[in-house]
């Protein structure tokens, strides 16, 4: 079986060799072959804290040391699961259930513990941020971030700002007493006058954004919003994650500059 292979013929991110590519540059001769490995399998039984068999669950697994996508297999009626064809390595396993979530971690001993909704969300959120930081923010310069790959497309710094704005807005929606990170200080630091999330911007507006935005400021805003999301995620009681958000709070959020133009007016129905 072929393993996930990184240049030049490495099977882990730590052993991979980064390639620096400047805007408009072309690299040639970057050839490497996929590495073949003998596969292994993981099998086991999903049980509860008192030893009862848990069926109708899903086992979610991935390798934390790679960017390979997370995969899922079902648990059989007798609580058994079987994962064939795996590349040797350390795997993180999560048993997912609508009512209860357990996390199983591989190692010398297989351990289990209960994870509440807040911790489960923060684990997933941290995983996504880690991938973005490692694959995008660490490797690209500010010029590369603010230059679209071709005319008519948004730049990476625009996407980072857009995602950060939605993260910031979401903390206001979820956190009962939370305020957005964005204020006059951050507007000046990013050199951005807009308080909306960028939905509905025209190509000309995006081009103007790319020419004036400070990528370093957007990176810092991304970090600040990430800390805010983690704080809010930890502050919300686990039994409130499935509660509907109050209409008055949604109205307050929409009135706080989320809608930047009539082209983004459809966001009102999105929050309804």
C-alpha cells in the first residue's frame, strides 16, 4: 500500500522538506515517488464507563502527525470495530455518539475518557487552526498572502480575514456576554475600514482590500480571535450547546455591522 508521502520521499511531516515558491515562480524537477509500506489494522470493542457494550456508534480516527483526512468506521451491534489497511503510525481514535463522546488514544495502553461538548468542539477547532497555521501562515510571505493566484480570485489574506471575522461574529452569537475582538484598534492595525465579514464584496472592492490591507495585522487578528473562541468555548456549559440562540442576541449581532451591503442581505435569513 502507498503511504502518505511528503517531498522528498518522507512519510512524516517532520521529515518533509519545504519548498519555497515566490509569486509567479515556476519550479521544475520536483519529482518523488510514493513510498510503499506494509499495512496494519486496528480492532477493538467500544464499552462504556461501567463496561457495557456500546453499539450504533462511529469510530473516528486520524494520524495527528500528518495532514491525512479524518476517517470513520461504524461500530457493529456487539460493539466491535475493525479498521483495516492502515499505514503504521500513531492514531487518535474518537468514539462519536449524539449523547456522549469518548476519546480513545493509542499508545502502550488504550485509555478512554468522557469528553463534553465544549472540549470536543475545542479539539476540532484546534485541529483546523493547526492545519491552517502549518500549511499556510508559516510558509507564505505577506506578499504571497495578499496576491491572488489569478485575476478575479480572492487573496489568501482576504480569506483569512473573512474566516476570522466569522469566528469573531460567532463568539458574539454563542457567548452570552461576549463582545467581538474587532474594535478601532484592530481596524487600524489591519488597515481595514470594514466591520462586516466580506460577504457580497465586489471584485473591485476585493482588489482595493488586497492593495491596502496589512497582512501582519490580519495574522495577529486571526490569533486574537482564536484565543477568544477558545475562551468562549470553555465558558459555555456543556448542557447549553444544543440550546437555540435567543432572537434578541441574533438581532444585536446583525445590527453590529455584519451585513456590509444589500448583496449580503440574505445573511438575515441564514441566521433566522
